[in-house]
């Protein structure tokens, strides 16, 4: 069995700075991964991102949150190719299929795991600009950890939870990631 990799990245710039959704210009500050095969969390700075492509392409599955519509698009200029061919489980894509709308990683993590993110994306940009690379890596790898735990919870329990729009009720939605994981192995 090959590796399953959980992936998240942070950028150097915000969408506001690159005139909307120009992913190419956001630039990677760090990429965090968790490798099930090696049982390690790893963080790569922009200059080392090129080391990721062979790992991602050989993985049985890449798990992330908004990876297809964000992370991959930011990474593609570094690899000079599309990442559409990667075997992927994008948790946000699964949320949107199940509910018809998007939810934040924090919303799902709070309701499912009783855990919160340690900040927001703009914090990561501030850490990068002020040279606080240890804080930046910690922030990114914490998102990787939350994503990994959501993946494992969904795979084991067949559902995830979220808070309703009023903020008072907890609702659930079904996921079938055992099948996704098995399909990626063939």
C-alpha cells in the first residue's frame, strides 16, 4: 500500500493583493503535509516545494480541505503542470456535495472534534512577512492535523458535524471515505 498524504498550504499574499482569484501570484510561503506511511508531519518552505511533486504523484491519496480549488492551483506554477491527475479527497468538496454549500474547516472541526483552528489565513501571511517562520509552520501543520483528524473521524464514523446557521444546533452529514480510500488503492 502506498502513502496517504494530508496537505495544506499557506500563501505569501492575500487575494486582495493579487486582484481577486489570481492563484499564480499568491505564492507559497509554506506547505505542510502529514504522511501516513512515515507517520510524520513535515513542512516545506517555498524553495523546497519542488520536493513535493514526486510524493504527491506517488501517493495513493492526497487528503485536504479545499485542495482542488485552492492548494493545487497555488502549487501548479511551481510544478509547471496541472495537479488534476492526483488521487484526491477534498473534504470541502465533499461538504459541498452533501449540503449544497461550503463550510469552514473551523466550523466542522469545532462541531466534530470539539477543536478550533489556532488562527486564520491572514495570520499566516503576517507571520510570513514578519519572519516568524516557526509560528507560520505551527499554524500550517495545525491545519494539517485538524484535516487529518476530520478525515479519520469521517472514515471511521461515516459522518461529520457542523453548527447550524443560528450557531446553536449541531447537525451532521454523511460521508463515505472508506470507499474513496479503497478506490485510490487500485
